[in-house]
């Protein structure tokens, strides 16, 4: 029997999805599962998206250009210009979600054994894309105590080798919610220029800012047109994860030309998501203010309640809709699975993503979980109460197991 | 300035799409372009697909499971069972077109420097997927004179090394239209079992059979459950290329598990294409008979007219909707570009895909083109008349250039 590839074995399981079978079993037993494991917003996809689909007048659903539908790229560029980022429609390549954008950019800029520096905890799938391209992830630790801020410049300098080709950050950050300041981006700019590195920035959460904070896009860094590659998506901004429409945004034409060849090999991104999605760029301030107010309310509820649980610590995220919390457990993989397999409170349990999968350094973050606050405040309150009760019960179980 | 990766440079341009800029210029000059370059059917996507979209009652367009929507996989398995291929919904992984399926399967089964044997001319993007995974394509020549039939078993035996992990065929074939017989599949079975190889078969055109021919699926080969990986898509069968919904179909659970990890890294295939697409599996014999009759008519017109042009030779394809034709030119890349840049007949020109990009052996197929017969018979007749006139004019130009 032919064997699976080494790469197929090395590919990490998604920490966000690997416990799904346990959640399915819990649901079959009649237990309600609060999904805090996945960044799947519960907010509605705007009506304009659905209206466009209802009123389509197309006979044949054709391939679109490999870099996306021209009118979609025009509308997308218009949105960028309105938020103060001067880019042109020709600076975009439309992809199947930001996932494909990251994958194409990594392969276009890095060869096998090349290195990419990523502060950790990091979005787990970055490790997956790197593994698929046989690219080495060089993690730089950030700490919960420090709110997961950018590590000192010396940490980057120490990590850079002749094989280093890029630094990747997610801003605001998934999984930590940390919002990088303009000063931190300027620091990264200096490092990248000094060492001739790409600066990859995943900005899919750029509107999700709390407490009056402001966002600084890497595309507005001076003298970095050749270095900056930004990743974007309509998934989170418009609650349209299933559309799978993302983008590479860069003024570096050589990178776009290389990425286009990967894009041509897969022919085109899907057409429906773009056709309906382009309507969403007409949404005005009211739309964004509405969603930000909702997520800020959720964040405030969640962070307060989490920090009230004995032994739990969670920094206050400045953006996105995730937080990484330390729990009073030794192994959050075990705890998260236990919550699904063995625990319920008032007929419900909580699904979280064990943070270990967001670290590329072995054994880091073993007591942490990533929580996505994608439920309304009421459900979120119930979910965190459930987590609190679970932690209490789990502590007893652990003691019992130690005694026996 | 940071450099593009070696892989980004090595990625081939798509021979199907690389001449698009020249076609765009021709169109801007008011010249009509007959697109015989791309397998984009002009037939309508069935009404059931559009009706489903018009009647959607969904609030939030969510991610779906990484291996696809359960009801879609159920319906898909039902279609397989009805055409005599016993597979279960759990044997499918739904992907963004067959493109992603091929890419995931290659990475799940082959490591860097491993080898995959593919009869050539081959679907150009196979070379792209292999390049992306740093996998070596070992081409085995087939010949136009022989109608592009499977080469003798000795050719395979000679090509197999310790690094060989898989044989890949497309059946019926893109670009040649060749339909592999049951006997040829049994030959491949024997080779794969003897050398412990995967048999990858791209069956996206399995309904497109002409002259009463029948199709034998690799999934019905005995004793090959661990070896056979089939690729499928709704793009061609239902004229829904822009939906980007394909699949890996295999009974090898280890391969599916590895592919699922690549799938988890990109979260999920798009939801809309599956939601609307699952309606299409209810289409009955009438639908298939209608499209097959239409394509057979086109094939008959095209092959007859092509072979009537002096110096042109085109075998009669048994399936799919492509043919590879030899033209009386030295360099079809130059000729195809010239047709777009410098030629028109009755206000129109023809866009074809130069066959060089479908060969992995340098300089093979330089006098050949791939033609997709995805236009109605009237347009096809006009397009081939235009090609005939273009060849006449081109011969004069070539002579003039030789003289000057």
C-alpha cells in the first residue's frame, strides 16, 4: 500500500477544528455546545449580499479572471481609498479567502527551508501554510503578562538568519486580540528594510477596534512598497466566512506576477462570492459602528467575567474578536476535550481552541485557550459561567485521579 | 528589495490564459475573439442552480466543514451510486474545484523531489500543482499519430524509479480528448500494484463520451481501494466553472485524513457553490443526453473541418471537449499570439492554447494547439474558417520574413 507523504503526516491538525468530533458527540447526547472555538461570527451577512444573489441574471456561471473580477477589485480599491489607504485595483489579487492569499504569498516569496518570523501565539493556520510549502516558522514569544505586545527589536534581530525572508504579523491579532501601534509597525519597518525582508500583515480584522483605538495599515508605511504584502478577506468584516473571498494587496508587481501564476494553476477564485460580495463595499459608517459596538460589548462582558474566575487571567484585547486566556489547568488540550466529553452545566458545555496549536514552540501555552467572542452577550455570559463550573469540577477530577 | 522565490519564478504561466492580454487588445480594437483556448462551456448552468440561490433563506454565510457540507456529500455519493460506482459520502472531500483536489492529493501523497508519471500532452495545470509542491513530473510521450492512446507498459516501467509515487491520467483526457479503455486501466492497475503506486485519475469529464463509447471509472478497479484517488468537479458536467466546487474521491482513509489537514488549514470550501450545486445531482438522463448530443455535434463539425485544412491533422476525440491538432506552423506559441495581434477575418479572430504548455518535455508539441469545442456549431464553423484563413496568411508572412 502506498504511503502518505511526510508532509501529509507533518501537517498540523487545526486546533480550532480538531475537537469537532467530540462536540458532535456532545450534541448527539442533547448537550448544547457554546462555540467559542472558531471565528465564525453569529452576526448576519448584510442583506445586500443576499439581495444580489436573489436577483442574479446570469445564464452560465463562468470562471472569472485568475486575479478576480475587475468590478470587484475596483470596488475593493474604492473601500481602501475611503479608509485612507491609497492603492489601485491592480494592486489586488482576489483569492479563496485570506487562506489562499497567505498560501500563495508564502510560496511566491519563500522557498523550501526559507524562514518566516512570526510572533507567537500565532494564528494556527500560518503553521499549516508554512508546512505545506516546507517553509520554516521561527516563532518569537510574546507574553500574556505583557498583553502579547510586540517583542523587543533585539528578539527579532536574534532570530534573523540568512534564510529569513519575511516577518508575519496579524493586526489586530488572531488569537490574542492585540492591536499593534503605529510605533510597533515603524519598528518592524526598520527591521525589514535593514534585513531586506518582506513584511506580511494579515489585516482581516482592521475594523474591529475597541476603546476608541485607531488602526495603522502596513500599506501606509513609507518606503515599503516592495516589502509589504497585506492579506484581507470579507469573511469577518461582513460575516461572510462561507463566501471564501480574500485578497493579496501589495504594490510589489513581481510578487503579484508570481502569485498570479499560482492563481492561474487553480484557474480562478469563485465567482458568486465576488458578485454578491462587491455590494458590501457600499456599506457606510453605520454598518461598521453597529458591529464594533456589538463586539465591544461582548469583549467587555467576556474579559470581566473571565478575570473574575479564580486562577483565570485574560488581557483586554484591543481589537479583533479573540482573546487568549490562561486557565488553572496543566493541559488545555485535555481540559477542552474533557469539557466536551464529560461536562455539562444546565444542559450545556463550552468548546474552546486549546492554545498549544497556536504556538510553534513545543509545550508553550499548554495552560492557555483561545476564545472567540462571536456569541451575543447573553450566550457569552452563560458560556463563561459554564466554563467556571467546568474548571471547578475539573479540579476535583484531577485531584481524584491523582489520589487513585 | 526582497526577491521573489525560486518557486515563484519556476511556476509555469498558464498556456490557457497567458495570451489573454493579446485577446483583450484585439477586443478593444473591435475584433471578435472566438475563445477556443479555455474549457469554459457556453451551455447554461441548469436552472435548478439559480433557483436555489434565488430562494435561499440563510442569515449568516458560515464556514462549512473542512471536507464539505454533509448533505452535498450525500447527494454526490448518490450520483456516484446511480452511475455504478459504489462509494460512500465519507469517501469524499469537497474542494475548491478539482484544482484544489489535485493540489491537496499531490501534497498528501508526494514529498518534495518525489516523482509523478503523467502521459503527455497533459493538462497544463498538473505541471503547476507539481511545481508548487516541488514534485517532479515524469512525462511519458503519447503521439498524435496514435490518437494519444496510452503508451506501452514498457514506457511506464522504464520511467519508474524509487522516487516514483504516482501515475496521473485524465480520463477522458484534457487536452487530447482521448478516452482510456477498461483494458488500459487494467494495465495501469497492474503497474500500480506491482510498484506500489497511487493511481490519480481526473474524471471530471466522465459523462462527455461520443460515438456510443462507455466509461470505466478507476474507482471500479479491483483491489485498488488504497491506490486510486479520483478527482471530480461540477464545473464541466453542469457548466458551473465559476462555482469552484470539486472533490477528492477515494476509499483510502489515510489519504483523506492527510488531505483533511490541508483542508483545515484553509478552513472550508465555499458554501454557496455546494448549497446550489447539490440540486444538480437530481438531474436525470435527459440532461446528460442533451449535453452529450450537443458536444458530439460540435466535435463532429470541428474534427471534420480541421482535417480539411491543408497541413492540419486532428485525431477524433472519444470524450471530453478538447482536441489537440497539429498545424502547419513551426511555433504555435508565435502563431496563436500572431492570430490575436495581427489577424482577423470577417472582423473576428481565434484564440487557441499553444500545446507547448501541455508538454513537460522541452520543445515537444511546438506545432500543436489545444482546441476546446465549447462554442455552438455555427460559431465553431466560423472559428475554424477563420483559423484556415489565418494559417494561409501566416504562411505568407513567414515566407516574407524569411525573404527579408
